[in-house]
């Protein structure tokens, strides 16, 4: 079992080119071979780039994916259209993080020509 495609609008799921630039699709599951096959199908059927697939690990990651919905709904309301997705941008790894440095990740949400960063 592999969970995928539940962090975006159905139009973006099947046509990621609706959102300009690179953005991510998130998957998780217990079977590495099944996740590789799903990643292959995401590219072949819908056009997702393999480098834009983020694997959260085992199927327990599905709970995190489901918890994205409240934020997704608020973004939809703020943007006024559901044709958007997220991009996870990895920053430089700080080997000695401080309380001020936070996590080495920045997230961007692209909607049409508008980019929101948080």
C-alpha cells in the first residue's frame, strides 16, 4: 500500500504542469518496491518528475499527510483558487543548530505567478 496525491487539488494531481515550476508530491508506504512503482507511474501517467517526489517513509507518514488538509484549505481560501501546491526547499544543514536557526527547511507555495513563503 502506498499513499500519494492527497495533498493537492485533483487537477494538480493529474496535471502538475498547471502549477508553474517545481513542486512536490508526497508519498509513503511500507513497501519500497511499491513506492518505486508508484513513483514511476506518477511520472509516466501524470508528468511528475521523480526528483519532486518526497518519500515520508512507512505508512505511518500518511497521518502527517492527512494533517496538511487544514492548512491546504486555508491556503485555498487565501489564494482564492485550488490550483496550487507546495515546494519543499532544503536549506544548508546546520550541524550545530541553535534555538534561532530552526529546521533546515523552507517551504514555498506557488499559485499561478504568486509565490508565498513561510
